[in-house]
């Protein structure tokens, strides 16, 4: 399962298309909300998806501390049921947002 870097790229692309110069995904999302490009519900969902990305970052840091190479993939079989469910929703949110970015 791919990591969340495409979410970051989609938010960046949408911000650039809207002429938003903010840097950082959270700042870009807030600017998109402030400029009425995305709704409050979309903002909340995308911010949640970005928070899930933090879990991936924590995993990368742990692998570095163990002197193992970082990975771009999450093995669903290595996750518990709740972790898998918590990962699915942000991925669905990202997919819907990415499709809207491509369509516009």
C-alpha cells in the first residue's frame, strides 16, 4: 500500500492552481479553506488524512533509529484490524481529493 506522499502532492498542486503561495501541507489546506476552494468538511477530512501520514513518518523515524532503510509501503498484514480501518478512511479521502484535482 503506498504511503501518503501523493496526498501532499495533490494539495500542493491544488494550491498552486489557485495561486496560493503557502508552504507546508497544513498551511496549504488552511489557505484552500480560507479561499473557499474546499469546504470545512473537506478540510477536516484532509487534515485527518495528513495526521495519518504522521503515523507513517513515525514508522520511518523508528526504522532509522534501528538503522534499517525507510520504506514507502505499509504492509496491511502487519497491522491490527483497527489500524487497518484507521488507514482506509484517509486513503479514500485522498483518492476522492486527487480525482477532483485531476478533473479541475
